[in-house]
C-alpha cells in the first residue's frame, strides 16, 4: 500500500475508534509510519485528511444511493431498496459508517460536523426527492418530504447503530421490518 492509502486507512481507524477531535496529527503519523511533512504533503491538514476519507467512502455510498433512490412509481419498493442499500453499505464499511455517524452527531460548530455536513445533505436531498416524486400517487405527502426524509434516514441510522454495536443484524428482513414500521406512519 502507498503512503497516501496507509495514512487514509490508519486515520479512519483512529477517528472511528476515538473520535476525530481526540486524535492528533502525530498519532496518525506514528500509526502510519510516516512524518508530519508527508501527511501535510498529501492532505494539507488534519481537516484535509478527514475530507479525503469522507470523499473516498461517501463516493461509493452516493453511487449506490443514486441508483436505489430512483423512484419509479412504487414507494414501498424504493424505500426497501434504499434501506437495503444503507444496511449493505454499513455492513461492508462499518468503521467508516461509525465515524460518519459520530461526526453527524458532533457539535454543530465542530470541524468534523462541518466537514460531514455536505455529504449528509446529499443523502437527505436524494431521499427527499423520492418523497417529492411520490406526491402524485400519495397526495398526503405534499409538503412533508423533508420531514419524511429526515425521519426515514434517522430511523435507518438508528438501526445501523444497533447493528454496528451487535444488537441487530443488518439484513434484508430487518430492512423490510424498518420500512413497514416507517410506512405505517406516513400513509395516514
């Protein structure tokens, strides 16, 4: 593995285990077996390193979510596909997913929250679009798309958090159960 890849890998693990703010640049360098100038050469700063980690991992999620959120007139199927996409992604990349959840719930003024916010906005916008596109078939959703998107993603992330902590299995059946639970409230 090259220096850049090693730095990304070691920093992701450290940030996920202890939190972005708790890990110093020297600790990352020691874990990667490199010097500070090498880290700064590749990433410019600790924030630049975090941005690179998030961009690398979120690009895979964005690609999958773009496909999953393609609404074609069947809301239950689309929501099921989105749930399965998230559960599958979190299962494949648990270290990254734990980090991004921690950053999302970090203080609003923290550097980590500011960096992850753009990535999370994309997710919300993709899911909001699903609910907006469903309005012709489900008129009661009109004007509720933002709340539904936030609630749906929040519910999925709660289940993923349980899965990452060994309290649930992130599989198709759990995705089905989550979508049924969510749909019960939105169709009323």
